[in-house]
């Protein structure tokens, strides 16, 4: 098998994993080496609107695990495997020609997780030490890997991650008979937390593979943010892959993934609490509409005065994000009042969404019920 | 105009970016100096918004060119590429690549100007085309490391197409995130930009 075939097969097998190149705080002197990690990350191309930033590949797509949704568990697939040298050279060529921003390395599990991880570490070691690469590396920890090897991987990586796949033990048992939720995954996350990586750790869940509810997912993620200093969680809507155990299962609507990201962002960045969202959930699932809009309809009895509101009130108005809320507060502090909707538009507020919940200088949008017919 | 008032716009804004805009006009700075500073800094007036937008557009273009430019490796190991920019961002782009690949000789240029930068950080302007500059510099230069990496295989295209998930096909988002004009930098075809179907193609 030639190298292009390997790039194709292993790239294709790794495409369902989510990652980003941002947020590494590591500072290095690049004079003797190659590459650096851009602060905000760079998207080097897009496919179907999704950013292709890192060289996202598996080390091998052969796998002895039986995850029912996973492409690697299917029969009749072409099996490929890099050697450490091949992987290092392929990645360096892509990096030097500015096609990718860093490396995302995951793998199927051959025989046992430690054996595969050892080979993955060899490849990363070559990239760091032979090629003097100083850029971004995201290393996927395989469930059940020993602590010693995770420690070794952390020395070469900016970010480590291990996929939760499902929100709790029972749900994970529905999709995999091999993985142990507590020992194989949560315990490893606790170890990674103590390693203090420059870009921290992340995780990923497959949404809809085990018929779990949104509340189950958000509860778990919220707990992880609190206990494991998770940088962020990724949600991947379940897509049935041919020749897997779940090939006839219905796919998850992408809208569900989008709503989970929206609530996740509000939990992580806005400082909102999960209990606020429980009141708008139906049987543990988020409403069909935008969660922030539904929450605002539930909570605001009338329009809020933009010049009198606090930060926490402003941030709950649809169309106003943390940045624009901070701008309004800074204007208020400097004694400058907002007098027109146009000024709000210029600040960056999406008036179409915000107008029904705010009043500016005594003016507000009239509701349909207020008109005398 | 009061002297103290005159300079606050210069102090508060990153004029280095704004002055690179193709529509940059000194008069806008004079107009801004006569407006309420608090409103201007929060982009609450039309002129301040335009001013902010100029900076954003230049920064955005530099960012996109840095992201989408594919460097090529010449026979003797020079990294080079031709870029297509509206604003004057060529030096920003070459400085970025020099920070990323400090050991190599890099040539970046547009129709306006071509720059080369060596491992010591010495940047030179050239008035010839990128290809001519590379040919000229190759006479006294070779880099073994890059010469070894240079190969015929088109790994990038193979990798790029392997990342496609058909079930997540989103034409609108693709066109928004990767405007057609930047496709030239990447050397890949995109099915979304093939134009309208002709009647006999249905």
C-alpha cells in the first residue's frame, strides 16, 4: 500500500473526530525549529463549511473494540497502518506547505491500548525531536491506556483528550461492551487533569447513538467542566455508518447538535447554570427553537431598559453576547447613554432577535396583542 | 483642531492595519476627532464603524491569505507562493511565515510587490515575478531538508477530500467560509463553484 492510500484511508477513518487548533499557551523559541502555535488557531480550508485545521488522522484503523456506531468496528474495511517514520514525514510535508496547523493523532486499538499508544508516542517523538516541530499536537488517549504512557504523551502534546462517547455508564454499555466508563475513561480524565497541559483536555460525545436525553448529556458535561477543568466538549450527531451494528439506526438531526453547542457555550462562557435550562426542557430534551430565545420568553415579563440593566440581564437577551453586553456596561459606566437602536446595531447587537426584549430611551417594539383591532 | 484631541484616534487605534486599506482616507480621522470619544470607541457612529471595518477587513484578508496560501517547495528548497490581495498585506504574510519557518528562505508576492526573507530575517523587495525571483535566488542556495521533503505526491488533495462527510453537506456554509477568490491560493477544485447547470445537463 502506498503512502497516498494510507493518507486517504486513515484520514477518512478519523474524520468523525472533532478538534480545533486554538488555545495553546505554550511559549517556545522557534529559532532552531519549525512551526509555532497561532494563538487563535487557523482554519486552513473548509469542507462542507467545516474547518479543516489539523492533520486529523488515525495511526491505524484496525480495532479490536466493538463500538457499534464506529466505522473502525465495521467488517470489510481496508485496513491501513502508518509507521512512525511515514506519519512524521507526511505530517511535516503538510505542515511546511501550510496545509495544516498541527497534528491530531488518534487510533484504533490493536491488541491492547498500551501497545498502540507506544507506537503513536514514537511517531510524535520523531516529529518533536527529529524534525524539531514546535507547533500544535493534540493526542488522543485511548481508553484503558496506562498512566505512564499518558504521562509520556503529555510531554510531547499541547492537548490530550479522551472521548466519553456517552453520558453515563448505562448509555455507554448500550454502544460498547468493552469500555468501562469509570475506569477506562473517567479515571484517565482525572490523571490528565493533574498533568496541567498547555491546551488542557477536551472530550467528545456521540449524540443520539444510545437514545440518551439532552439533560443527561449536559449534566455530565457540566460535571466535567467543574471537576476535570475541561476546556470544552464536542458533540457529534450520530450518523449511521454502513456495515456497523447501528447501520439501520436513525441518524440524529444536526439541529440537536447545534442546540447542545449553544447551551454548552452559555454554561461555559456566560456563566449560566444548568438548572435554568431544566425549566424549558421537555422530557429531558431541549425545545425545537433556540434555547436562549425560549429561555428569554419564559423569564422576561417585559422589555428591559438597555441603559439600566445589569450584565447578567443583558447577557440573557437573545442577540446580545458577552462582548456587546460588556460594551453597553462600559458605556453606562462612562456616563454615556444609548439613545437609538442604530447605536446598538453598530455595537454589534442583532436587533432582529433582541428588539422584542429591550427598550431604548423609553422606546420599545409593540407586541401584536397591544394593537386594537 | 486641538493638538491633544488630534492624536487620540492615532493612540486608540491600530493605524498600521487601517492605513493598508485600499480606501483609506485621512479625512475620516479628522471627522472622528470631532466626535464623542466614548461613542467612537464603541463603534456607535457611522464613521467609527467604517473606520473599525477597514481595520477588520485588512486584518481579515491577511488572516485568510495566511490560512489559505499553500507554500510550494522549489527544486533547491525555497518556500514560495503567489498571493492575490486587495489590500497591502504582503509584508504581514511573509513576516508570519518567517516566524513559523525561521530556518528557510521564503518568497511571497502579489502582482503589486514580491518579498523575500532569509533565515537572518533580512527582508528584500523585488520588482520581478515570484517565479523569476525564485529562479534567481536558487543560483546560490540549496536546503537539503526541504529538498528531501519535496515529492510529486499530492498529499494535500488526497487528505482534503478524505475529510468530506456526505451527510453533513452544507453548500451555503461552505461558500460563506471559503470564498471563491481564495480557492486560487489552495490549488483545489471545489464542486460548489462550478456554476449553474446548463439545460441539457439535467
